[in-house]
C-alpha cells in the first residue's frame, strides 16, 4: 500500500512512500543549488533510516508540484537560458 507521506515510521503500516526529498534534490542539481554530494548524502540517509523492505517511490514530475512551481520543462528552459547566456 502507498502512503502519501515520506517518513520512516509510516512504513510500519505502508509498503511504499514517495521520496520527496530526492525530487527536490534532483531539481536543485538541475538549478545548480545542490550537488552530487547532496544526492549521495540523501541516499545514504535513506539506507540508514528506512526499513530494508521499504519501497521509496522516486519521481521526476508531480502534478501538484507542477501546479505550484511549474513543470520540469519550464525549469529546464530556465536552465538552458542561463547556461547559454
């Protein structure tokens, strides 16, 4: 069963959770606000904090996030404009 939350204790009752932190880290890498070190730190933290049988749902796009902050395509256009200037 999928929980609409992303903390380790939720896995006492649910099989899967969304990995919102990873989503934000990946967006931060694209915007040059985060680095591969942040990604590695997050993955290691996940290994330590979440149960071994936890399914962490990883995603690049979310309809709610798109409504609030723009789509991944809008973000990439901003990055392209910045890198070409």
